[in-house]
C-alpha cells in the first residue's frame, strides 16, 4: 500500500490575495533569449517585426503576466538610447556582461509592442552600473511623458505617439555582485538608488520602484546589504528584490527536491529585515519582496559556453548560453518553488521566472525550426491559470524525508487558493521513492479537474523534451471521492494541480 498523507483545507482561514504579478517572467539581452529566441526575422512564422509567432503562442499559453527587461547583468552596461530610432542606424556594441556583440535591433519600442501582443505588462530596468539618476530620468521622460519635451518628442518621432506608460522600474541589478558592471558597496548603491528614486518620483510619484537586494542568500553581505540599502531607500521604493536559483549538486537529488525550504527561509529573512527597517525609520507604507529572478539551473555546466568562444576570446552575436535541458525533476522543483511564492503572497509582491526563451527557460526553440515546451513549462502554466483569490495554508500530515542540506523535510508540500467559488490545490511529492496516497477531507468540495506532472511510464525522473520528442507533459490526474474524502495518488517526484468546486449549501 502507498504511504498516506492528509491535507486539510480550512476554507475560513484564507489569507493574502494572490497577485497576478507572482507569475512574471524575464527577457534579457543574453544568449538567444531575444535574438534567435523571441525574435528571428528569417523564421517561417516571423511577423512583420521579426518576432516568431510559434514562440509567441507558447508565451501566451504559459500565462505569464509581467516581463522584466532588458536585464539582468546586461542592463548594467546598457545605453538605452542605442535601442531606439531607425533600426538600420542603431550602433553595434560590445556587451561586456555576456562577452557578446549587441546589434540593438530590438529595443524598447520593439519589445514593448511584442509584450502588448503577448499580454505582458512591461517592467523596465535602469542602468545604475555605468550610468545614474540623470539617464534614468531621461528614459522615464522618453517612455512615459505625453509630449512637448525633448525626450518625449524623440519618442514620438520614433513612431510611438502615445506614452508606453511603464509603471514598474527596477533600480539596477545585482549591484552587490563583484561580477556586475559597476559593482558597488551597499552604501554606494543605496545612495545612488535613493537619488534615482527621488528624481524619478519628482517626475511621477505614482511609479513603483524596486531596489536591488542581494544576488543570493549565500552572499557574505546578505542581510547587511538589505539593511543598508533600505536605510537609504525606505519611503522611496515599493519593493526590494530577491534572486534565487537552485540546482542538483553532486547527485544530491533529495536536497534539490527540497529547494523550496531554502526559498521559504530566504523570503522570511528578507521580510524580517524589511519589518526591522520600517520600524526603525517609522515608515508605515509596505515594502514588498520582488523575487524578480528565480529558477532552477545547471550552473556547474556553464563551462560549456567556451565552445562558442564566449569568455575565451571573441565576441559572438547571440551565442548559445546556458540553454539548459530541463527534466521532470527540475519541473517538480519549479512546482515546489511556486508553492513557496504563493504561500508567501502576503510578502512577495512580484516574481519573475528567469528567463523566458532558450536561456534557462521554459520555452526552447531552434533557428528556422521548432519551438517546444520544456518540462518546467507545465507547473508554471498550471499555477498561473489556477491560482486565484486568497491563499490557504493547508495542514499537511505526512512523513519526512532526509536531506543532507536541510535535514528532514515533509515528503508532501502543498498550498491552496480560493476565489470563493473554486479552490485550487497545488501539491508536490518531494520523495525519490514510492507513491503517496493523498486524502483531502471534502468539506463541501468536489473535483473539477486535475493535472499531474511526473515521470513517464518508465519512471525516468531525468526524462526531458526536445524539438523532436515531447516525453514530458501534464496529464490528467484521477481524483476519487471516498467516504468523506477526496483521494488521489502522487508518484515519487511529481507535481499536481487540482481544481475543486466549493459547495454553497
């Protein structure tokens, strides 16, 4: 008999509202995310602007809501002016962030028009690496001012009469990292971010601004970086960022599958620092956590980029960079990370899966060829479709699994949302062995449909998808009614999304 887990849903305990912005994404001028990803003029499906229609259809299916652009490390050396005006007159530049050549064929106008077609709200990042407050204000005037000024009239001359109306702005990127162009101390960055925020708010006090938090929780400056930056910027910014990436290291699959234990702690640490500084400064306005880069990756294999000349001489255009081929295991970890983000909807104001196409992405494509869904596509799509209303933190009675990194962790993790008429339940089996029978006290609930992401019939947790094979996809999950319970089975290393109707009697 399979192990049994009980998940109890207290529908009266619904908490924070789930923001649609939890299901954001990220497009950076890195590798083949833009050129050869969303944009390939020679592709058979390309539109008049050169964007691939087959990729666009998958982006719409993914269900993302916002897109952060243009970086990432790239933004810290970017001149935004290079990406506007007649395309054939734009300068070609060397991009030191990714040791590549940047053609600037795609810039603000092209990306914003594509985002509108994709149904994505644009989040713009400004360069606080090699530039500062004045250039950020120039970009804001160019993008958002109606007309009658030098920059706004420049935009209109470049073909966009109406403002872009960008509401969310990121103040630089990963400025704590020594790898970052224009790397700064917390004091240096905090002062610059505050100056930039103040000037941008002089232009438009209704903007939402994101200060750059730590690049990861393991940085030696983590914690003090957030305190220092917030002492400069609290009262001027609306969010502070968190970046979180996870990988399976040295074959330690058990710890990898428990990665969201780390993300839970990371979010809670940053939330506590926010509360500390708000109290210290007497600030009543909330400061959200923007997890504006998160994903799984295979960083230990980054040396593969040397075969394309990157980082070893040469400046290729749109080289293949970290085009990870994701597995069932990776997808289940992505699902568990989504559970953490939803669980912390009271503190997480935005989140962006990094990146969207080709570069550590849920969507892959080949030049002139096919586009396809990676296994990580499915849990993101399921959560973006179903997570509506308020968060319910279930009571989960399950056994524990041992991990070398996080100690013993619950085998089953789950979260739910309720919009009044329906309940969505998301659950993962983090165990490497054996199925689990899950029993949910019905309490007036009945199943409307369920999807499961798990290994194929052969049980291979390393199964993946390619341009020629779609071995991994969500498939229907049977949810049975037994006595007063709803019952379903979760195989080892699996993710499930279950939609339930709520009785009004």
